[in-house]
C-alpha cells in the first residue's frame, strides 16, 4: 500500500462537488460522461485508470476476512509497518471518536493534537516517547484518495420540499428510513409525471407496496406493483384493502361534515342558497336535506378521519361489496393458499391467486362475499365499490342506481326532489379525489421483455385510436387517409424500483431500454448479489449477457471486476459511523468476539483453519450481551461440535488476554476497509449510469449512432436521500422523451 500511493496521484485541480449529476441530449460528447465523475477528472478513462490502480493497492485490506484476524495474523500481514507504528504509538493512538471521524468524515486527526476525549495526563505525551513524528505520507494519501475518488452523495437541498408531504393514512407500517425514502422518491416521480404527462407506473420489486400506495392513493397514478414473492404480494394486497377503507371513510366524513366540495348543504344553508338563486338563474336549486340525513351530518361533523372509529361511524354512508369487483386477468379464478405473512403492523390472512401472467387477485381465504346494503326509501341507492388487488385501473369507485321522472327528469321517491348523484362517470374531477378511484394492483410475476407488452395491455389504460379528420383533404380534394394502428396506443408510463436487489436493478435498466417506458427511477441495494461478467484474471465468466456488472462499454473495455469482498464492502455505510457511534462500537466488539471464537476453535481442533472457510453462525448479537463464555457455548452448540473442549474459564481468560490490544487493532482494520465502500458502490452506480448514457444519448468515445432522437433525453444520478438516514441514497433517473 505504501508503493501504490506513490503511483496514484490526484488530478491537478479539484473543483467543488455538485449534488446532482446529470447529462442531457444537448450535452456534448466530451462533457457527457464527465458529468458523472467526481470533481477534477476530465474523462471516464482517466478516472477508471486511477481508480483501478488505487484499489489494486488496497487489496490487502479489501480481501481481509475479519474472522481470520487471529489465524492469519492480519495486523502484521495486511498493514504496512509504518502505519502500524503510527497507529500504536502513544501520540498516534486513535480514540473511538477519532476513529468515527476518520471513517465518516475522512478526517485524520492532526498527529500533534491529543486524542479526542483523552485525559489531561495523556495529552502531555512528547513526540520523542513514541519515535514517530507524524502520520506516514502514504496513510495521508490513502485518506485523500478515498475522498477524491468518491462521487458526491450529499443530499440535494432541492428535495427537502418533499419531506413531510405524505398523507397520514399512508404512513402506518413505515419505518423512519422507509418514510424518508418514499416521501422523497414519490414526490420526485409525481412531479416528473406531471411535467411529462405520465399517468402509469410499474413498480418492480414492490414488496409490501409502500411506494406503490403513495403513488396511487396520494398522487393518483395508475400503478402496477410487481413482485416475485407471493408472500410480499399478499401482504401488499391486505394492507391496500385497509388503506382503501381509510381513504373512503376519510372522503365520506369530509363530505358529510360540509368540508368536501360535494357535501350536501344543511337546511339553513339551503334556504340561503335558494334566496341567492332567485337573483341568479345560473345557480341550480339544491333539494332540502331529509331530517335523518341532517341529523347524521351533525353527528359525524368534526370527527377526525383517522383511527378505527371511522369505519364504525360511517357504516351508513359507505357500504362495500367484493362480488362485483372486476378482474382484468382471467387466470385469477384459480386460487391457492398463501403462506402466512406478517405485514407492516398487521397479520396477513389471505391467499394469492396465480396464473400464467401473474396473480392479480385479492388474497382471501374463502369465496364468501358481503351483500351490498342498499338504502331503502331512497330515490338514489349508492353502492361503494372499493377497489382491491384485483380491481382494474379504470374501474369506477361508485355505482349509482336512479329512478328518473318522465316529466321533469328529477328523481322520483318519497315526494322529494333531488339532483342526480355526482359520480366519476359524470364528473371527471371526482376521479382525482382520494377514495373515489384507486388505481393500484399487485401481482406476483417474473417480468421480462417478452411478457411486458401483455402486462401493459392488461393492466394499463390505453389512449383511443387517432381518428380520421373529416375536414382533412389531400391535394386532389379527397379525404386524407390517416393510418391507425390495429390496437389503441398505450399511454406514457414509468418504470421504477426502490431498493431493487442485486441483478434486479441491472435487469430493470435493460428492460427500460428495450421497452416503451418514458422514465426510469432506480435505487439499488444488496450489491453482494450482483453477478459479474469477468473473473479476477479478466477472463469471461458469464457469456450469455445475464450478468449485472459491468454493463457499459467503458467499464467493459477495462474488464472491471469487483469480487465477493468488494461487493460486500460496497454495502457498508461509513457515513453512519459517527452518527451511530454506540452501534458501531458494538459491531466492532462483535467482530472481536467472532475472531476470538474462530481462534479457539482452530487451536482446539474443532474446526480447520485457513485456507478453509470459517463456518457461518448466523445472528449472534443477543448472545454477546451475556459474555464471551456464553457466546462460545452457543456457537459450538449451533455448529454441533463437542462442548467440552473449551471451558468457560478458558474462554473468559482468552477474552481478557487479547481485549485491550486486539479490539483496537480490529477496529482500525475494519475502519480502513469500510472507507473503501463508497468507491466500490460508486463503480457500480457509474457503470449503470454510463450504460444508460451510452444507449440513450450516445457513447462519448464512439460514433454516437445510438443517440436518442428526443431533445429531452437525459440521465441523472441524484443524491436524493440523506445518506445517514438511507445509506443507499443515490437515485438513477433516465428520460426518453
């Protein structure tokens, strides 16, 4: 590592970082890929050469297995001697706070300053006592290179406007992290949809449907949530039903209390309106409200539209039925039992229908249906049909039955005159009222480029065919012939995925480029599941094109390879170390427990040492709280090994012997390893962004014959989330307009 730092130097000039990295169709070839890079680099080629050389020198730390710390003497074999001496001398020893600042902020404490929080007597240590005058230059270069090669991940303040914008009925079940992500991403998607006239969304890897529900219920987009896990789909459908009821009750209570735009006036308000209508012919008369309705209005007015009480209070206002709910997918008639699942804040008691094109039906244990309660002695009987997982995007939320008088066209019943009930059919604006028309479906499906057209046709509304203009005539005076497709033209739609794991994000990007989708919003995670095209030697390991890295031509030219250790490091969150100091200290202590356990098992012949791979124990956090002897006994029992080889007294003695020295060393090694996380994650993100840029706008190093014809084509890499709140905070946004 000392030698590599001498060959890897930073670009001559460093520029201030920017929060949003974007390119558009109006950008020149040379500036296109440069926009994705950290400040100071003039080309992707320059950046990749520097990055690969730096990471090659860091392989001793990258390939470190902390479980083999004792068995491979990792402190001696993986750390330069000058670094070891500096970290262990009295003046260079880092406190816990110093270590957190190094990882989270890239701040290496001034060697001549005392350690943070050190007692006064330790602050008076002279430089001669440790024999080291300053941090080694190679260590300083390591810290500087990590900062210079990392893409900027600071939250763009422009997206703070989306915070605290979610409807309260959509929040239950969300963790603070999930709430932060959903409110920002949904707000960004809704604003983009409005700008580009997009009405439909496919949410890949929808899971429990948090993002899908917000897009459908709050932003009135037609959403299809797709997940390959039936349990996740059932949970999303169950939660959707409860959310629908809350929104229906919220809308009805709002109208009944006189706050909604379609609420009926009271008797006093009716008298005032009649007097005004005498002078204004344009104001239509509104019938008086029956006494029972007025009494009910007074009873429910002022009640907040939250809580379980809403369902009980509005029983007479909204009635439900599932028997008449339309289903778009005919294959949903077949039902199978859904495994029990625990959704956010509730238990799923449902089953999931499946079919060749995915299950779109609601999860139910029986076919019993609720008979709709029709109000008697009324001229108009209004039946509320809440949509569900099987409801079509274009289904009506209300169905009104009326009896029309042949004389004046008014409703005939009980000698009362009433205006026909307003529904989504005769009032288009009603369709955007929360609770009136829910356009959300969840299906279990493995989506591919071959099955995508069928899904679009089945689940999304389509534009009407372009009609022939009768007035249009050709030069011969004949009617101009206008070509029309055999089927309706599909609407504009967006493909999105919030924390799509591993190769799912890569496949989503490929699907976006092959499809007619207008926009792409992608947030990746679980990088350790990514498959790679090349092995460490640069040979092709996957040749059928199913790999997830590298995608772009630029990264393929360098035969970029990550490796299992690097992909795991990419999932680390260095920015969280300082914010969650206690949790970080506990995690380092856990690494010490695990390494010491492996040392004792190898020494007593319970398990082979390197190069054999250490066994996987699973979660052991709660067992650490009871001390190392209990931790060791639990691990040995879990691995079905003899329990009499190491006594509790021997285990405690070993723990005390190595604690002071090796807990600190393990912390240093793990800190240096974690600092490389943003570089490996940056490689994955830049490869995906570059791949989109090459296919939508054009490769800056080639002829550019793949350029998109649209002037608004763009690719953006946005720091949309707070990196401490949500470590996977980069949003990849693409537009083919």
